[in-house]
């Protein structure tokens, strides 16, 4: 079970969660619209938060192996959103957040 706290961008997980036992969340720095490769040797989980700009009318995108896995359109002012997705070992992933990336945590 994942528990996300947007007020301080910390993520905790239950150690009884099977295959993720023994892994930990790590802060990461990612550039917008840049491919990264999961070279960890195991599946990872990415939690990425977009910047809030108080406006509306934009899309956020998340890709794994150049396949669009998240497309979110904001038609109302928001305070930011967090997307959580899995990335298989050896796969590429990238974020395209027009308002910018506020933070990234990766479960390795």
C-alpha cells in the first residue's frame, strides 16, 4: 500500500507489500520532456508532482517506452497533481509537464 502526503512530498509504504519489501523511496531530479532509463535491474515506481500555477487549460503527460500512459487535461485551476506509475526494468520513462516538475520520488 502506498501513502502519499502532498504537503511534504513524502511517501511511505507497507513493508509487507511483497515484492517491494526492502526497497526505499528516493528523491530524484528529472528534466522536463527528457528520457530516462530504468537501469536498476528491477521494476521501479515513479511518483511525480507537477507544478501548480493556479491556471487551467494544459495537459500533463507521462510516458513509458514512448507509450503515453497518463494524459490529464486541466480545465480548472488546480494546486498540483501527483502521478504514480510503474516502469519495468530496462524501460525508458519521461514526464512532460507544461507547468514544470515540482518533485519526483522513485521507489527502488
